[in-house]
């Protein structure tokens, strides 16, 4: 990794140039400086790798009700001038947007959480090969084949605008994912890990979990589709939970085109949309997933309670819709799902008379937006549970189910939560939920 | 073969718009002579290749890529979003001790390129220690030339005003329909300019322009529960602004709104095993997911197991597995006119061409790259290597994969007339398939009940679910050449880190017997 350059300095430089190009424009500059690398491996070889340090600049200009934005990774003086001229030309040419909001002025941000790990500089093109080395060793010892991906980045975000707003933040992020399969293709398991800390990534532990899952899932028996009690491991929970976010958009609800829209325009706030044990919060200073204390507009991210004891407490407002409705605009950190008391996933399994333990979901998509219905498939291990014990692997399923039902029918969760990002940062427990619609069989392994 | 810097600078008409003698129709694009590069690009490529070779690389390629992406979005009668993104840089890929290494730089000059090349060499040397088998490249002829995709009017030269007004005008047509409450328009333009040079001596320049217009309408009726949206079915395409200007979007905007209202008021589909007639505007995505991805060799062998998954089409099934009925033939073709994946050479520098994947229903071939051909004892790459930008490593990406039309002049009306009881589906909506490409489920923009050879009316909450092999084996009618259309996506994802690939799929309408139809309302 290379030393980071000064994103703040580039933001100020781009702002100065943009104002010279278009003195009458309101201007905002967002800079993202990153130094990142990755390595990808499969079947005993390194497939690809990459590393680059890059600085991306986005300039947005507003002329009254007209605006446009443009970004580039070329940050010399001439390139910035050219970029500013392009934005000015596009913005002036754009039809008007009556919903345009003025740029934010100076903001106060909460004490920035420490999201940056200086140890990121110890990750190099040589040291990262330790990930495939560890995985290859464990998979080989287990009589399995496997693959994986490790990526890491140090980033700096900086925002500067002509209304006096200045914000900057640094963070590191590391992610690891592995899949192990039996050589005959009869079993497949996966595991993942992510952290803002270098020490939070454990390739050996990840490979061991993937290997264990591959063996556990091998030679599945056929089980008919139907509604099952399921214990969902954190990756499955995070994947389905992420779809909830769009449903919380206040404007869509008010306009009658959200799963939370109510007849006659009634507000869903206060409704029990989840089991009483469920609480969903976001907090930029969450120690498990710290992030920048501001969003792309420079709006301060604040702690938000979305669902408390099952009741809907907050909706998401854009700046425009908030102003129109007299509400506060939303700027959030990662989602943290809490409320569980179970000490382990095993404890959740013990409470199941007949059901399924699901490792993760795959290829999830909206199916019926009016019901918040999502379709997708199970992957990398579905285990049949009978009388509180895992009996053995069964086939994968396609599910047609909604995150609302997942949370409403949830009767237990683990106390421990795990950081698993899907659409955005989330920290979720394993959960047990009933009457989960496994709609058809997938013979894929 | 050593590339000489002087050679890089000396070219004939770079990217000349005049077509040279070509093996392909002019609609495919225009070939030109070897490129004449700017001094900065020539210097960067020269130093990348020579420094990597001096440092021990047995193979080197360098790609200088400029990628432009513009989106103009409207909401009802006003602009919602105008954005432009451009990236520029050089990516250097090397083989050292039999292992790949890659690195990139966002500055295109000699020093930055050399630095990237040396980082790639260091990485490759480290990777070699944890790689059990060496990379083997299939032979590729040395080629020098340039190519420009067909584009009469550069979409980036069309003002935001014109694009915005075009989209707002669609809403003006749509809003006259009672019940049409919301409208959203988008025009996305994608431009790629790239130079590829290899240590073997190939030197290629390509300029590719793609465009994707779309418009959707949402209908709400207070007396009926819920809402329904319908999106235009015009495919994204290789081409420029002329594709939008000559399209039927404006003529169809009001009809689109009427369809949204009709869909909202339509009865729920009757679930069960039904005969399905699928229009090209929906079937292209089913082809993409169930055939296109299934015949990627890296997936089939397990190299994509960690992300995209594997495939039902494993090498032991070549020339044996019946994936479709005997009337079903699929071919791959990166030279299809208008195809989003169409180009003259892939990102390995190999000339593109057409070949069969499924012949008369039987699985006969894969999509490969230079480093994959040897895995199945082939000596020729199928030229399907692609990298989305300079900082992404090139790997196997889907070419245009298409369903061949029937030889008979069969129209969609003929297929409907021949169907006693079924559903006719158009336009893509929800889509999902498992990691081995067996179980898929798709919905549609519009679905219509068919009774006794006639369309009765639209139905709501429609989706179909099947197994790829079962589905294609149930195909018993395929439209003729006149009914063949391209569909496609600008942003097919694959790889880690995820890369985006634009790809098209041509097909006629086709009929499938006894497919599992579900009503999402009862799911």
C-alpha cells in the first residue's frame, strides 16, 4: 500500500478551479482517494490480482434549478479544469429540476469513530498470498477443492463546497470470502469475513468454516418444497434484510408505491412490522462497523432507531421530501439488528422441531414490490433439523419470501451479531423464523 | 516479439471511419489500419512491456482504456439526475514463472506505466509460489489494426437539454392516460476507447459506443389495491444517438401508460403448468442466465465457484448432454451487428468470430479465452476476454449468445394462433437463477392470457419457474428470421472484484410446453 495523498487538498483545488470556471455556480466537490489491492484464487492457482492507488474527483454544479455532476480519475490542474468545464456545460444545458435542494452549509459532525487501521500498510502483494496458501493447505488436507477472494483498501473521503461545507474522513476495509467443494461436486460450503481492522481477517478460520460446511452439505437428500421453520445464519439474514431499506423510503410510501403504503395514505409508523424481540438501529459510530460521520452530500450521519421491539419507528427521508413534509432528512450508518438472547446458533437449532439451517442466500431479487416479496435461492449448505438436532443435508431451495415475514415470524435470535455487508454495512445475528416459503427445489450444489 | 516505440508511433489512419476490406458487413463496424498513438500512450505501452520483460515476464500485455459513462434521468416532467463519469489509465498484465500478475495506474506516462508493470511482475512472482499449475496461452496470430463500432451520432455530443427534453416528452404522452401517476426516463451512454498491445507484437485500437434508453410508467388506482409499473422493452444497443432517435419509444409512450393501467386492473394469473409463449424482449434474459452463463468454461470447471458459481454443463457432458429440443440451436458471436458485446478483437487481442454452443439441442462447445483453451485441450481461444476498464483484469466474459431462428417464416402471431391455452410474456422484470444454472424464475413486464389461439387480455402477478434443461427441452415452436430481435444488458456482473460487461442476446419468440407458472400474490 502507498501512503495516502491529501484528498482535502485536491477537493479545495477542484473547488477553486470550478469556481473560476463558473463563478455563478454553487459547487460541491467530492474526492475519494483509495489505495487498494486484491487477490483471487481457485483450484490451486492464483487467478488474478490487482492493486492501484487512485484519486477520483466528482464536481457538482448548481445554477438555480439546473445541475449536473461529473467525475474523473485525472486530477492534474488541466484535467480538473476540463472536468469543471464539462460539468458547467452539462448543468447549464440541463432542463430544470424543481426539486433541487441548495447545497448544505457548514455542518457539525460527531466525533469520528476510528475506522482507519494503520496496519493496512502491512498488507502487500507478497503477504496477501498467505490467504491462498492457507486456504489451499486446509482444503487439500480436507480432501476438498476451493476458491476465494481477498480484497483490502484504505480510503479517504473529502467533501468541500462553495457554501463553506468541509468534511473528510479516512477508513480501511478488508473482505474475505471462500468456497470449498467436494471434488465430486456433491457438497459446497462457504464462509466470509470482513472488518475495518487487519487483525479482523482470519484466513485460516474462514477456510476451516468453508471446509466444514462443504463436508456437512455433501450428498443432500431430497426434501419437498413448503413452509419451514428456518434458522438463518448471518449472511442469509443480511441479504434479505437489505431489501427492507427501499420499503422504508417515506416518499414511496406517501406516493402509494411501497410495500409499507397503507390504504388512504395512513402512516405505517408505530405498526408492529416485526416480532417484538426485533430492534433495528443504525449508528455511524457503531464500534462493529464504524463509518464516515457524513454522507455524500455532507449531511451528518446520526443514530437512528428504525424498528424498536417490533414497531416501526422511523422512515427514510431525502432532503427534498423531508423539507416538503416538515421532517428531518435521513443520513445513516450501517444497520445493526439486535434483540436476541440465544448464546449460539446451536441454541436456535435446539428449539426447532422440524426445520432447516440455511447458510446463505444467492441471487436475490424483487419479485412483487407491492408485497415486498423477494425471490432467491439457498446456497452452500441447507441442513435438516429434527427435534432440535441436525439430521443431515438436504437440497437447495428457491424461496419466495419477504423480509417483513422474516422479521415478523422471528421467535429467537443470537445475542452475538456478525458484520456482513450486502447492500450496505450491516451487523446481524443468526435468527430463527417460522413459515418461511421454500417455493421450489434447486438441484444445484 | 519486441515492440518498438517508433513502431507504435508510426501508424496509418487511426480509427478512420472508412471501412476497409472486411470479412464482415459494414453494420458490424469499420476497420482501419494499425493505430497511430499519441507520444504519451506509445511511451507508456513501450515502457510497460519492455520493463516487465526485463524484470522477468515471459508475456506482457498493456491496455490503455478511457471509459465514459453518462446518465440523464427524468422523473415525470423534470430532470432528476445528470451525471458523467470518466476513467482513464493503463492496466498491465504479466506472466512470471507461469503465474499471472496485474497492476494498473491512472496516469498514462512512461514512469507510471513502468511502475505498474514492475508491481505486476512482483505480484506474479509471489503468486507463482502459491500456484500449482502454470498459465498456458493458446496461440494467437499477431494482429495490428483499429476498429470503430457503428455510431452515426456520438451520444456524448448530444446535449443534456436534448436528452432531457426527449425523456420529458415521453411523460407528456404518458400522463394523458388516466391512472398513469409516475414516469421515469433514463438515457445511459457508454463509450470505450482502448489500445491493446502485447509482448507478442499485437497492437490494436478500438472505439465502442453503446446506448441504453428506457422509460417506465407507474399506475395507481385508489380503488384497487397496490400499484403496477411497466417499463419500455427497447433493448440497449451498440450505436449512438441515432438508435434513440429512430426508436419507437415516443410512439409507444402512451401505449406503455395504458399497459400499466391495464396491468393494474388485470386479474391474477392462474397458476399451474401452462404453455408459455415468450417474446424476444423477455426470452433474451432467460437465454443469458440459463445458456450464456452455463457455457462459460471457467464456471464449468470450478474457477468461479466462489462468486458466480459453477455450471450444469461440465466438460464430461460435451457432445452428450441434450440441453434443448432438436429445434434449439444457440450460437456465440461477438460480431453480431448491434450486439453490446460486439467488437473486432477481445482483450487478449484475439479476433472475434461466431461458433455454436448448443447444436440441434446438444451441448457442443464453451466460451473460452487464451488462458482457458488448453483446459479442454483446445488450441484456439474463442476470443471472449474482456476487462471493464483499465484497473480491471481481463478474464472470460460472455459474448453475444443467441438462439437461432427457425428456417420457416413463423411469426409470433402464428405461434399464438397455434396455442389453445397459454400465457404470452413480454419484457423482463424479476430474474433469478441458482449457482449451477438449473432453477430459474422470471417475471415479465406484461403477461397475457391466450385462449383458443387468441390473446384474451393481460394478467397480473405472473412469474414462471423452471429447470434450464427441462425448459429448453420443452421448446416446440421457434419464430422465423423476421421475428428475431436483440435484447441485452449493459451491466452483466461477474468476477471478484465485480466487473460489468455489456452483452446482447438475439432470439425469436418461442413456445414452451407445460411450464410452472406462479402467481406471486399466492407465493
